[in-house]
């Protein structure tokens, strides 16, 4: 059986973390079922880091798209042609969009609905396009997978009278994300922050994802605490946007901020396990969600916005700030820094919550869905 996975990017400025969500599962399934073939379909450059087993391969469209018309053409003609060429049996349609004009069974994978939660960020044309094609995809899909219960209601709103069944598959984490002992933490800190403790942000490096608010909160923290605490902003396989780089050049505490672009997965795992706390400043649902699961798997405390999805994912393992309020974010940073007992409590809660994100259990559920699509 050939199982294809869409890893082509949405147009520039549109967010979806489906690639980060699905990759750990593909690795797990490929190792469990070496007689099946798994094929990633990329937009332009192939990310070789996902080729984690001999039976995982990748192809590329060779062309990026930046318009709704071109994206429609890709879904209707280009993508079906690729599936036919490689004799695909099952297609994992990530990004919440199916391939049209094909009879191949498809699992629609929904990990973000940015256009529903932040409609003002989208033009009227794009908003209508996403709603229309999401509805078409729900009708087209043989099965629907969502990364959280949060996405079910907006999907039902879009589907209207079209009924669909769904399965919630939780975020899986690569087994490289594990707790670090004291010596490992000291080594990572020496290499990354001059031996100082550091807060970590892991995710897209862009002002679009409210990193400006994080920098403001860190400024408040530094003014009040007078500590040598550092801030590391890191992203796996993604470069920073120039707006953020330019803003850092005039940032008062720029010497205490490290910007790490295109970090390898293994290095990001080391940084995560050794940080004082992981901070995700985004106010929107679904931003950097995989980073939350990775941190909990590493027994790291969390400081995150109190969104519905974050609370569903993190439970009691996080200090929640008011979404979009950098003053409250700074307060939570200071609260955690001042009270080691509270930090230890969050670490214990993270350990408990991480048990819900067992990759083997969730991969088994995903495999059942995949095989069920072919019957």
C-alpha cells in the first residue's frame, strides 16, 4: 500500500502546523510497517529530515503558489496527477483541504482553522475560498481527523447539512523529546546561553505570531527581576522573517536574546528539555501547539495564552496568561521565576499530562483509520 501525505505549504502568510503534527506518526508507522510505502508531497524544496525510514520517500511540485486560483488548480489537477503517477492508495490530506477530481480515498487532517478564529487576517476572497473548499473537502473525505475537539464545532458549522464522522488524534511527539538530567541541562545552557537559565519560544519566527508581545513581556521581566535570564527564540527548519530580525537590532535587551533559525530536531529537543520554561505568546488557536506537547514530554513547565485549545492540550500543566496581554505574560514569567514550588508543581503536572500524548497509542488509532479508508 502506498500512503501519500501532503506537505505542500499554504500560501505565504497562512498558518497551518499539519506537517509538524503528522510527521512523527509517519515515522512511527513506517517503522512498524516496512512493507508499506509512505510518500511526502512537498511544494518546492524537500525537507530531508522527514525521511526517517527506508520506506519513506518524497516528491516535489517544484512550484510555490500564492493565489487562490493557483491553489485551486493544484488541488483539482496537479495534486491528483501526482497521486495517480505514484499509484497512491490512501492520501492524507493535511491542511484541511482534499485533492479534488480523484477517486483515491482520503483522510482529511485538520490541525488549525486560522481563517475561522482570525477572519480579519484574511481578505474576503481568501475567507470565502477557504470556507467553500473546506466544505467540499468534508464532503470528499472518506475520514476526518482533527487534532483537538476544539475544531469539531467550526467544521460542523462549515459542513452545514453535510454530515461527517471524525476522530480526534492527539499531537504525537518524537521520542527524541525526553527529560534532561542536571548535567545535560548545564551543558546545554553553557553552549546556548553562557550558562544562564533561559526561557524558550519554539515555533514560527515571525512578528505575525505575536513575538513582539513576547519581547515586550521579556523587557518587563528583565526590568523587574534584574537577573541574567536569557530568551531563546528557535524554530526547526524555518527561517525568521526580516521584520523580527530588524526589531531585534534595536531591542534594549538584545544581548540577552538568542535567535536560532532552522534548528535541527535533535538540537531543538535539547533546548526544550533544558529551558526554564517554554513560552508560547500566540493568541490564536493552533499556533505552535506541537511545541506544547514536546515540552510536556520533556517535563518542562509552560507559560501560554489561555485559549481554548491550549487548555485542552495542557490541562493543569501551564501558567495561563490573558491572550494578547504582554503585561500578564510578564507577570506569569515573574511568578514562575519567584516561586520554585509552583514551577516544580507545573513540571509534575506536565509529566502527568504528557501521558495523554503517547505516540504509539495515537499512531495505532491513525493506522486503523488509514486501513479503514481502503475497505
